[in-house]
C-alpha cells in the first residue's frame, strides 16, 4: 500500500495537474470531505469562476466578452442527486445525474461517455460520487484515450470504503507538456484533515500560482448532515 501524501507534497513541483478531484474522510472519521479545482493555460480556460448554486457549483465566465469556446469550460462540476453528491470535470455530471435518477449507477452512466474531444490532449474525464444516504462510501473514475488517436477509450473505476484521515486524489494530467500527458495509475492516497478550511488552504496555496483558477471544498458531517463549504476564485469583481 502506498504511503499517504499531504496535499502539499502531492501538488508541489507540478505546475499543471489540470483539473483535480479529492474525496475522503476527515481524520476524526466524522466528516465526508471533497475538493474540486480547475487550472488553465489559455486565456479561454483562465476566464472562469465558480459560482454556488442550490445543488452545488457551476463554472461561469469571469468576462463574458472574452469567451471563445464555452463547450468544454462551462459546466456544473458539483451536483447533489438524492443522497449522493456528484463531482466531475465536465458535462458528464449531467449524464451521471440522469443515470442515478433513473435508478441506474455511476458506472452505467460513464460507460456512455469518453474523454474530451480536444485533440491532441484528449483530456481525461474524471468523476466521483459520494454515497451519503446510508453508510458513506465513494467511487471515482477516469476515462482516457487508449490509442493516442482519439478513437479508443479506456475506462477505469475505483470504489472505496472510507478510511479516517485518508483521501484519494485524481487529476487530469501527470504534468505540464505539449501535448499534455494524461494521469496514470490509481488515484493518489492523500491525507485529509478535520478542518475543511485548512484543507482548502493547503490545496490552494500549493497549486501553481500562474495556472490556478478556482477551488471548491465541502465537508459533510455524517451524523447530522451539516455542511460547510469553501469557495476560492482567483478572479473576483
């Protein structure tokens, strides 16, 4: 079993992990916790903020006059669906939502989707679902280009029984590059603290200062359902 890393260690020295999802359980075992962040290299990618909604969050243009192609940058990364919370890096959030509402599962939804059509990067679609209605558990997935040509998709799924103080970190890219190299292997094992504010600050402070755009973290008390959220945008009006 791999040693757990701090989020500081997981992020330091990597100028471009891209978009990332972290899901886990607080150190005291009392809170489900997750985070989602976005980064950007182009002006179009950087022109975004997170906005809270009743269900979760949405990405919105910071300056609407500068929007070039909204298709892969404007979506709902976080949605509550009955007793579950869905977290993704694209419009597959809606696919998963529809599947869960139809009584089907996370995997069923993602078997109908592939990586993003942004050649030559073929950005992976990363997704997670937190099951909170009964005994807490979570699933994660990454959909990647399998042939380097955008024709074949490899779909990976991971299911976790939570361990106190432990989370799993999945991001789109191994590092910066041209084309960008997709994430490899299992989600990284990372340390999860008790305080969602400390969790958010550790992530935000260790994301590359030139490329980080927005971060959203949430903690849910398993006994009471009480929630606490932290939202940080690089650009504010």
